[in-house]
C-alpha cells in the first residue's frame, strides 16, 4: 500500500473502504473490521487507520460507537473530500523534525526580551481556559521561531499551527484526543524555556523533540484506550451471552 503512487495513505484507505461499502462487502449496519485487522490489511500504522476512520465519520459514512466499534451508516461511491487535508499525526511528526532544529537555532540567537515574552506565555498556559491556553501554546512556539530571525522559519512554524485548525481532519483527531494536560504542558514547555535561557542548542533540540514526541504518544494512547474499551465491551457481552445459555 505504501509503495503505490502519490496521495495520502489515509485517503486511499478511505476510498478502498468506500468501495467495499458500495459493493456490499460492508453493508449498512455492519461493523467494520477491528483497527488491528485494518492495519494488517493495508500495511499501515494505527494513526493512519485512525485518521481514515475519522475521515469516514466526518463524511457521514460510519459512526464510531464507544466500546463497540465503527459501524456503517450509509452507502456511497463518492470521492474522498479534498478539504479533509492533512492529518494530526502528519503535522505533529513534521513539527517534531523541524521545530527541534528551530529551537536549537533560537537558543543561539534569543535575547532577554524574547525570553521574558516566553516566560509570560508559559504563565498564560497555566490558566483553566482551554482555548486561551492553546493560544498561548501557539504563540510560545511561534515566538521561538521568531527568535531565529529567519522569516522562512517563522512562516513554516506559523503554518504548522494554522494547519491544525484549517484541516477538519486534524482538528477532529485533536478534539477526540483532548489535551495533554496542564501539568505536562507546563513541564515540557518549561524544559524548552530553560534550555533557551541557558543558550544550549543541543538541550533545546532535545526538549522540543521530546515534547512533540509526547504529543504523538498521547494521540496513540487515546487509540489504545479505545481499543481496550472495545475489547472489554466484547468480552462482557460474551460473558452475558454465556451466562444466559448456562441457566
């Protein structure tokens, strides 16, 4: 699957499942195969399958039922919506690769006024207002890019953040995953800030990459939790069925 032509992997998976639904392989009301089975069928990672399922759900073709799985709601042979765009995992992986180097450069260029701004933004991240804390997070990362004095770098980092909100698919994945948590957010950004204060490029790179690796791990953990809940629900259902038959 990964070796075929261009295009995003999740889009090709969506189109394959749309074709299966239209041809009756997965009739309306049926449950799609488990995530593990789909990863084996398509030879891709769990994040890619996760994005494909959310894309199908956003098009009204399937419904994810907590603890039960993903069920077919409608049949269609339409094309994948181009507006779904890039997924949250792709964005975060690209950020991890690039923003680590951005932080390293910033550590060699940042001045005291910019460090003061980052400290204030770190304080803003501690507030309970989720939207405001997210905005402070965005400005924190862009401020680091601005410390490089490179307009191209600033534009790239800004665009990463804009993609998170411009892409319905990325936004939906992030909403489903929820926040890392205030404590983790502050600890990880605090480590980045301390590395910048020390003008330590190597530590700044590690701190930024570590933070964004944690974001990816968090998204994966959400997938794993849902899979465990589905498995538990299935086991409980089997136990109830066995109990009825054993009477």
